[in-house]
């Protein structure tokens, strides 16, 4: 894609690509990079809306702060003006009648929350975007209910703006060709029996090359990987392609509960209990690594183990994670085969298949693949960017995962205290 100069206020490049992914040849189709990267309020991950409903009902007065981090130390200063312009453009978005009807089709999405979303507008005043040297700094500070949707869309904006400039030749067709190559490799390396229970979802919104690339990938997966492709985390694509929206909760839900009234030592149990009360058996996958897996399992007693359908892995060794979870279920007298483990940490098709084969017949598995689906093109280096909550109600919150590089905090004293409360070894 040929982009405008990095300092321009809009991106309006044009590129000619060969598009075959819809089953018919569209040779020399022209793709015009949209002036507005995010064009739907639902162009976000499902767990943002499910958490938003919980926040709307239970913590409407909570105020939170988020911070952006670029983990690969990339200089993003050339894109500052365009990122600001794209964030400002978010205020024009609103829920359409069709989107409102779609959300109403889920029995656990409450009518009062959908009415709230119909009135919701992004408020860019809550977002500060500036440079400190070569570091792009983004601070989101505002009511949790009104700031929760910024995370995914800002990450998608940064990724697409940067990719349009750095990789002007990257195309939808290249992404689809690469995806079909992965299908061919699966058919070559694994038997139909081995692939029988392989369940895959798209988790690629936040670091996608572009929205058109993610849409093409999802369409091809739905058409050419039926029975194994179970859905997408992207709500807009799930709605338009009649797919299951995938996701339940994220780390922010558990992190915020560190400052929402319970004792710190009870915060994980409070987060799970609040979720159960909100969704009454729906959306039953719990996230395990906000304060390490071991500390989570201490709180995940028989009560919660029966209430939740399974657990999601997002950091640390996946095999060690699985073995600990299986042993934990067995110690509680629960057959692990009745539960599901979701894996979503930097997966490829091959790494997902390795996990599936190792656990086959012991516990159900499903896999969320992100960057390796939506930003895997020849010559393209994906970004490693995150936006994490750092405080709630004026007090610090932190994440201490099973992978040190993924920890989220800027308050070492609070982290030390959090570790001592949950008996996490320094």
C-alpha cells in the first residue's frame, strides 16, 4: 500500500492487488486505505464488550489509567500525527441498529447495556498521545466504563498506520496465499485423524496488518477450514460473517479487582465471583495468569472449578500450564476431559498442533491465534505492542505473569507487596 507521508493527517494510499480469497478472481482490484481505520464500534474484541457490561452494572464509578508500551523498542514518532488524527476520528462512531440487534441476539447481553451502547461515544479527551524521546507515550485516564474500548482500537490504529508506511507492497492477496500455504502444510504433516479435534479461533485484531487483511483471513478460514475454525474475537467480523464471537475476560478484569474493595488477597476470588454473578454460567473461561498460575490455582477451588468451563493460557510454558491444570482438576475430583483449556500465547499452527497432540484424550483444547494469522506476510515484521491498566481508583494495579517480560506495572513497591500477599517468589 502506498501511504501518505508519515507526518500527514490522513492515510489515503491506493494499491492494486490480486484478490482471490472470496472464491472468485478479482484481478487488479484496487484497495484504498480508509481515511478512518476503525469504522465500526464493533471492530474490537468480544471480551471488551463482555467486560464492559460487567463494569457498567457493577463498577460504573471506577476510574482507571492505562499505558501503552511498545515492547520491541521501535521508533513510532513518524506516525504521531496520524495516530492522533485516527484516535480523534473515533468520536464519530456509534452503534448501528443492525449492530444493536446483533448484540440483542445473545441472551447474556442485557437490554439496558445495549441501550447504553447505543448512546455511547468515544471520548478522545481521555487519551493523551505524545513523544518522550523516541518513545510513543499513550495514557488513557477516565471512567472505566468509558475508557475500556480504547485499548483494542488504538492498538489496531497504531499497527495499521505503521504498516501502511513501512510495507507499502503488502497486500491482502499475500496474506491469503500465506494462509493457504499453512493449510497445505497441515494436510501434508498431519493425518485427518490428527486434525479431527483441532479447534482454532482468530484473535488477531490488535496487531493485524490491516482491517482488510483480517477480514480476508477470517473469510478464508470460515470457507476453507470448516469444522475446525470456531470463530473470531472480532465482533464486527463475527456479526457480518455469521461466526461465533470468541472471548470472555482479560487481565484488566482481575487487575482492577485489586482496588475495588475486597482485601488484596481475595481479589482474584472477587473477580471470579463478580463474573459468575454477571453471566450466570455463560462465558465460562477464566484467565489464569494475572498473579501467576500457582497463585490462581490456590484460589480456583472446587466452587469455581465447577462453575467455570475451563481456563485460558496466556503466558509461560503451555505444557507446564496444562499439566498443572489437569492435576488441579483431578485433585478436586473433576474429570479434566469435561473441561477446556484455551491457548493464546504467540501461537502458530504447528505449536498449537503440538499442544493438542500432547493433551489429546486428557482435556479438551482450543487455540486462539492472532499475529500469525493477521500479520504474517513476506517481509513484514509485526509489532509487539500492548496497552495495560496501571491503576484503578487512584491506586496501583499490576500483573505478574508466568513470563517475566509480559509483566505490567510501573510501581515496584506495589509489585513487591502483591508478590508477598500471594506468596510469589521474588
